[in-house]
C-alpha cells in the first residue's frame, strides 16, 4: 500500500501502536514500582523498628551498667570491708541514707558476709521516696540466690535481671574488697533497681521511646504477644509485627539472671514509614500515568510531522553534491523541520567553503607564530632540513632561516626519531654552536606531514641556565644530606653518654624505693615512683631517638635467627597486658598453624609488634585488640611471607591523617597527644625497622570504628648482597619506593657499617 495516498490510515495505525506500547509499558512499570515500593518500605519499616527496639534494649543495658558501677564503687572500699567484718550503725547512718538511694536510683541494698548471712538489707520506694519492705526473695542468699555470692576471682561481678514476685528488678553483685581491690573478699554487696513504672518512665524520657517491660511467664500476657515472642531466636533477637494500618510492634527477650523465662521488652510505634510508602506509591502512579500520556502525545505529534517522501528527496539531493562543489545547494520545501534541515545542510555547505578559506588563513597564522616563537623549530626528514624559523637560525649560527633549507640536520637532532604512535619524544641533548660553545637543549620531537610527505618536527629549547640551577640545587641537597647524616652519626655514638646518667638515676631510685619502703611516708614513696616512671619514659624516648639515628647513620645491626611465632606473640601480649587492662581491653590471638617458625631478628620483630599492639591498646577503650598471624606462599618471584595483622576497635584515623602517620615526630593531632601521650616516633621507627627486616607496615582505618596495622615480612630473612655500598643501602631504606627494584637483586636489606654486612 502506498502510504502517501492514505495518510489517515497511517496516522490511526501509528496512534494505536503508540497507545498499546506505551500503555503496556506504563502498566508494567506500575506493577514493578508498586512491588518494589511495598517491599522496600516494609524492609525499611522493619529495620527502623528493630533499631528502636535495640535502642531501648541498650538503654536497659546502660541502666544495668550504671547499677554495676555504683555497686563496684561501694564494694571496693575499706569502710565497706570493715563494716561487713564488724557491722556498726555509723556506717549504715552515713552510707545507707535516703539520699544514697535517690541519687543512685537504688531500690535495694544488701550486705552479705562470707557465711552467706545478710548483715544488713534495706529497700526503698523511689517513686514515694520512702523506705519499703525488703523483697522476700532477697532476705536470704541460699538456694538459687547463692548464685549471686559465687565469684571466680576478686574482680568478678555479676549483674542481670531477676524476675521477683513483685516484678522485674535489675541486680548487681560484687565481692567486697579493700580500696586497693585486694582480698580475700569479706562478703558480697548486692544492689537492685526495680523496673517499675518510675524506672520505665525515666527510660522512656531518656530514649524518647514508648517502651514497656512484661513478664514472659505472665498468664495475662496477650496471646498475640506470646505468639510473637515465640519467634525470637538467637539469630533474630528482635521480632516485629504490624498490629494494623496505624500501629506496629517490636519486641525482644531480656533473659533472667538465673536462667528463668525473663521478661519481654515491647515497643508499640506508629507506622509512619508505611503511610509514607502508600503516599509515595500513589503519587508515583499519578506521575507515571501523566508522563505516559504526555509521552504518547509527544511521540505521535513528532511522527505526524515526518514525511518520508520529503526525507528521501532531500537525501538524494545531498548525495548528488560533490566534494569539489561546496557552492552547491539543496532545495528547501516548506518551513518545518525538514525545511530547516535543508537550510542547515545549505549552511553546512557554505561553512565548508568558509572552512577552506579559514584553513588557509590558519596556515599563514601558524607560520607567523612559528617565526615569532622564542624556541627553535625545525622540520626535517632525518637528513636534510625542510623548514627552520628565525630562532633556529639564531641557535644554529646561520645568517637566516632560508639559508638552512636543504642543509644537513645536526647529528644530535637528527638522531632522535618520534614514536610510531604519534606521542611526543622529550630528550635532553648537548649542542656545539659554530663559535665552539656547548649548550644544553631540550628536544621535543613529533611526527609531521610536510606537503603530504612524512617528516619530523623538532622544537629546540635552550635550557642551559635551568641545568645550572639544577646542579646548584643538587649540590645544596647533597650538603644537607651530609649534615643530616653527621647529626645521626653523632646521636648514634652518644648512646652511652645519654643512657649512663639516666640509668644511674633509675638505679638509685629503685634502690631508694627498696630501702625506704617501710621507713618513709607513703607520699615520699609516691614521689619516688613518679621519678622512676618519668625516668623510664625518658629512657624509652631516648632509645627510640637513638634507634632512628642508628638507622639513618647506617649503624643498626640485624641478626636473623629461627624463632617460634607462638612464644613471640605471648611475650608481646605479656608486655602490653598492663596497658590493655588499664583501658579495659581484651587481647585475642589468632595464630595460623601454617606459620610455626620464621627467620628474622627476634629483638627488632618483638620491638615492632610491642609498639603496634601497645598503640592499639592505648587508643582503644572497652574494646578488643586482635593479633592475627597468617602466611602467604611464594609465587610470582616473591618469597614466602608472614603477616602480623593487629586489629582494634578504637578511635580510628581519618583519611587525611593517614599520609603523615609514619613521619618522624608526627601524631594524628595535638588533642590525641595530650590525651594519649607519646612523641610520634613509635610508628616511624617501626616502619624503618620493618624495612630493615625486608618488610613493610600498612594501615587501614575508619574513624570511630577502628584500625588494622599489618606487618608483612619474608618468612625467611636472607643475607643481603655485600656489593651494595653503605650510602646506597641507606638511600634504599630511607626511600622505600626504590626498594622493589633493588630487591630483585638483593631480597633483604639488613644492616651496614663501613661497607660490611652481618
């Protein structure tokens, strides 16, 4: 059928096809979007409820933690220790008054002696601020209650939830010790806090959540709540269910300290996310339908404006235009898009003619710029010169650029050929001028076409003055390096002079502590301890500075020996255990059985690990420090390696501070220096020692989450190449980017002194 004679039929069929296709597309998108919206908002809603339940559970845990802290404060106290051993009314009047219960939110306090007998027990009603009867379950501590008196060590404490007859109560128990935390325990201090309406109101105010606590075994517990509680598992501790279109419920189980049913922590929240999802889906549906209708109308209108016959005619006229006839024009029929297309084609043809003229003008302008350029420009074929500007004539000592045409090109210039891929070649050369003077020049060589024939364009720049400046700067740098090396050698040889007086101070301080331990006041002993600690700290700083100086001076000795990994890690843990204990950290060791032995310098390896693990413990509080040892087999020309990864859950390091982490005397910021101490030498020294052992230290960190420092070493440290000079070896250690190239010949760089190695 000839569509030109039946435009109405074509229009109807086109419109019908557009409506069907776009209608199907809109329906498919609506179904897909509604499904995605419904599932997405359901997951977001469940996640939001879960997070709020966890927030409420954390608030309950914080309440228990505060109760345990108060219990510990009263339990580790000489007055409490004396009171349990010899009860007196004065202690009760001074420490078990109403203000003690109100200020610490306490509902129960009980002192139990070693025999399990209650010395004193008192209960308090916080809502009415009056004394209350003691719960019958807390009058005796035999049977199940004897569990609260069991302590494996002097620092063991118990805490949790107890389901009493009058309701749930948070309980904390701690052995009663002296103020120094020493035993044996004189008894047990038990403190409690009712989870009543008053405490729940306080938790709701803190969390701004409508939380409630119900007994798990309460017969009056609603059936739907009991069914929801049965879905709680260790893998999914929070259960969520929608009550209706307006409310949603989330619950979690709070276990009983004695292993009983415990309690249920529940939150009934408004379904704001669900309502938002419904509104979003409704809005999206309206927008999609409107966009579909608009798109259908727009596409139909565009197709209506298209006339195939005019397009074919225009195409034929364009095909008939020869490239040598830029003045040719096509016929313009109509004033619509096709007419404007014809006008655009004619404009393009006119622009082609103008482009030819402009190309000729650009060529003239290019020649003018080349002639005026201060850099010499030559066009040659590798043998003879085809073109030269005025600067080239002046540089080569010629009377004019015309006299250079056809002359042989200078051998130093003609010997440099461009790359075949068209990229420029940049080289430095020396040229001898006709007057005998030698100058430094920089050559930029590019492929070129001269009248259709392949040629070479060379740009010549006189860099004699720049080279002279570079030589002067290099001489100044070498002088500065020599001065720095002299400083390092001086500090390295001063180790005896620096350590000897400090060792005497420490020795006499320890002697005075042992001699005067029983004859002088405690304040004097405290001052002596301060002197000893300050001296040890100063000695550690001097040792770090001297080690850095030895490395820079080339006097650090490395003695590789076979050593077992497990005992090494245990010594590191024993060394930093005091720091970990002070910050309430837990050290976890994960040693791979595949790496039982390594060959390295035991002293330096332990020094690096103590520094890394000590830093992790120092910058972590109430967290975990993990030491993970793993091995990597040899491959790709690389020897077998062993990695020591130290993970912590501390404060972390921001990305902008990671680049300066291993610089000398640099810490993350001044605030960390004031809070955590240190000189900023530890990581710099550890990195230098790691490179001496043939390895490297890398770090990955996230602020607020923690850091991972990884020490990677060859599993077997080899003897270095003896042909490497002391200055060359020092530059390799101080400039780690040069190490990989050298290690292909020398796998491990150990130590140097006067050109000899150990």
